[in-house]
C-alpha cells in the first residue's frame, strides 16, 4: 500500500481531516488524532488502538503491525508497515482507530453504513 492510499482511506471516514503533528501528516476526527503517516524508506502509518486491539492485529498480521516504541506502544499505538500492508487490512485497521477516537454518535454512522 502507498502513503497516498493510506491517506485516501483515512480521509474517507466521516469528519476525518488531515493536519500535522511533529512534522508528519496526521488524521483527526473532531480534533483528535486517530492515525499519523510517516515518510521515507520506512514509510509507515501509526494507528490509535487499545492494547487488546494491538495484540489482535499483531496476531492477524505480525509482519504488518508492530507496537510503537516506548510508552506510546504500551498504550496501544501501533505501526502499520505500508509496503506490506494490503489495502483491505489497512482499511479495517484505520476504521478501528477512527472508531476509537470518534464520538460514539459519529462512530455509529459508520456502523450503520455497514463498514
């Protein structure tokens, strides 16, 4: 998957907007970050998961998902390695991160749409 595909998927969620955080693009819903996007040779996204979700995604695709370093990773923030991620899996992961961040009523819109 490419950074542009990641960006397109992230911005496809209700009220998702692109901003910047520490020099990297990030994706927010109502002002809260649900994902960021790195650049360069080690292009990867970072997703806001719970520790349990992080563990689940790692079991599904251990080569694609990796805990972020330090305290962020222990809290559930997870790297998604773009080069080996399939778009469908990345969409599921981004949807999880978005739902974790969106207000419950807004998240229900995605659930009602069947995504």
